[in-house]
C-alpha cells in the first residue's frame, strides 16, 4: 500500500515469507517435493495445476511485499505543513521507485488471482463432496468443476487486466485491484459458510455409511480447521475491502487519510493472509491403519 507506513509493508513481507517457508516445509515433509514434478505418475494433472498455482501466488506476494518494504524505507518520511510527519507520498517518490510500483502491483494482482483460483477450487470441491450423494458423479463432469473453471478464468483475466489498465496511477491501481479482488474473495468466503453449515450432516452420513475411522477423523479435523481458516479469510478480506471501498471514492477518503486506521486495517489484512493447509501427520509418521 503506497500510503501506509513502512512498518505495515514490513509486516506483509515478514508474514508472506513465513507463509512461503511453511509451504516449502509442507511440501518437503509431505513427499520430498515429489508432488511438484509434472511427470509424477500417481498424481493427476489437476492436482499439479493447483499445487503450481499456490507455489506461484506465494512468491509473487513475497515479491510485492518485500519490494514495497524496501521502497517505503528508502523513501522514508516527510513533514507536510498542516499535516505533520507522514510517509513520503507516492507523488514525491523518485522515478525508479515509481516504475517498480507499477510492476509489483501487476505481480500482486496475479498473486491474488491465483489465490482466488485455489480458494474457489476448495469451495467447489467441498460442495461437490457434500452434494454428490449416491449418484457418484465425476468431479470433472460436475457443475461444481465448471463453476470453478469459469470463476478461475474470470479471476486470472480480470484482476491483472485491471492492474495493467490502471498502472499509470498506482493509487488508483491499488484501490481498484484490491476492491475487485476483495469482492471476489468475500463472495467465496461467504459461500464457504454454507460448507460449514452442511458439513455436520455430511459427516453423520459418512459415519452411517460405514466409513473407516481414519476417514471420519480426518474429515472432522478438516471441519475444525476450515472454521479457523474462514475466520482468517474474513480477517484478510474485510479490512482490505474497507480500505479499497474508501480508496475508489473520488474524494473524502477518510479511512485512507487516517494513518492509524489505514495501518490497522492493512496490518489486520496481512495477518489474515496467513492461511495454512493441514497435512497428514499420521502419514508422515509412517502410520498405516490395520487392515481388516
């Protein structure tokens, strides 16, 4: 965020780096990076595409936040008459810094688009599992998969296009990119509440159908973790949507003009961005359920 304090950008950089380190550790613990190999025989192309999308979005988020942090600390603060000491406004930045901002916001838009792709796939797949019933419809033939394809296409093309078209004015670029991205992420998160609502009945159905205890335990764990992750997603999207909605207004941007409110909202969004995907500890420990 070009108008927030350097500390806010530093927090984004630190947390995105932590997320990246966790992701790398997760992949190593899971199967020693075998899941990222395109020629891996026992993993479908769809799973690899999802893995690559997340592996791309997190480094792009790191690139954005670390570069912005360096720029903010290099530009420092300035004293404005009648305002006080504030982070140097974008309009007063040196030329190389202004050029970098245009590039990193395009990277940021791609990262957010890929994040939407991952979250939308998760939403659609859970809805598919809950509603599949006895028909045993294929995931790739289901309406849920088609919705994911359409939504992913809109995200991948829409957000970067907005960033490119508004790149000459970084303030406008960041406002509209975050505004549109926040709306997309908010819709996915709100719809995920339906998954949380339907999941207990789905779990009871799985138990009644005689599923293995390992399956029931894992589904129960996913349900608890999904509740936490939805809370974090709201922490991510609502503060940024609030800032963006204030930023797209032509005048009277009261929230963005307040150093305290803009920093608090931007920092809360950074904390909400830390969403960890659980892994199977039992599998890593070499545990195998006893065969009946």
